[in-house]
C-alpha cells in the first residue's frame, strides 16, 4: 500500500488528500496517517512544484565535470559547502572515476554560464579542471523513482 501511495504522490502531489486516497483505494484517514508516517520517516522528503526552465528563460543545461587537485577532507567539505550555495547549480554529485564532481547548472545563455564558470566554479576550493558539456535536448527528465 505504501508503494501505491508513493506512486500517487510522485505523479501529482497537488491533488487533494481525498483524491489521492481514492486513487490508492483507502479512505481519507488511513491514507493521511500512512502519508504522514512516510513523511516522518523521511521517505517523502518534500512535496514541491516542478517548474519549466524554458518558460523561465533558463533554457541552457550544462553538465560540468570537475576535478580537484587534492582530496583531503577540508577541501572536499569546503567545495561541497560552497557549490551548494550557487542557485544556478541545481544538482551536484560526488563521483567515482576520473571526475570528482558532476554539476548540473541551469542558465539563460552561454554567456551566463561563462560568467558562472569564471566567477564562481573556477574559484571553488581545490578545483584544478572543469570540462563542460551543453545539453542539446532533454529526452527524459523525471523526479519519479521506480517504486
């Protein structure tokens, strides 16, 4: 039953609790209790609106592979703390392999990304190299996990 609830919440959390409960086959109160438990347990981290970047003029998606010159704890923590503050960076992953981090940035133009690169990303702690890739087209983008 929890998986059904998660599928419904992931697909559209803006519908009413009564409608969600109906979709999974529960009455309002048992559904609400299960939903609140999933939130309390941290299974549901948050419920948000997903915005269309193109309609907001943020049509350029950039993936930046970042290498650091050193991998001590202080450098890694400082890098992660600082990159998390950049609003243009919408995802950042610590990686295995040749790249230390992959950043996904959403910007209005190539020029705006160049400013982000020169003024912020290259000044992050420990950065030795950044290899940027521009997305041509988004084929699939989802927030729904396969539950």
